[in-house]
């Protein structure tokens, strides 16, 4: 059996941990080798402090950049209270960049304070 976990690079570990715990309702599990391990219910998230400009892998020409960026893989946080979650995202330094609504549901396109995009979806 394979279990999935997610790693999120941030330039400030404490701020990253606080954002995901207080804005998105994750639970802190433990500190581990300079990382904060949190849980989003069915998925562990490893918040890792990595300085801007550092290389993600040895000999890479790509460096970490915490301005707004896009990746084809992102997190979706499912909630029954999308309005309150988005309010907390904004209060803790994130942004709402748009969204959509339909009969019985809605989605908010958001970004954390470090440029990582994610969605908040009403269950």
C-alpha cells in the first residue's frame, strides 16, 4: 500500500505552520528534523523551511522563488464552511484570486503567503 504525503517549501517555517494550521484547519502532528508535520485529515503535510534562491536539487539551474507561481499539481482543501476558511486565509496573509459557484457548491482559488496556489472547495 502506498500512502501520499505532501511537502510544501516556505521561507519561514513558523509562519508556514501557522498559516496551514490556523487558516486551513490542519492539525500539527510533530516537529521532525527541522520540519513541521501537519495533517489535513487524510494527508500529512511536511512544511519545510527553504530559503528563496536555494536549489531544490543539487546541480539544478532552477531556484526557489516565493513570488506567485503556478504548478499543475496543487492542493484542494474540502470544507463545509468555505466563507470562513477563505476569511482566515486572507487574515493570515494569503489571497483569494477568484472562484466559481454552482448549485450546491463553490470553489475559491487561493494562494498562501509564499506563492503556493491551492483551492478551497465547499463539500
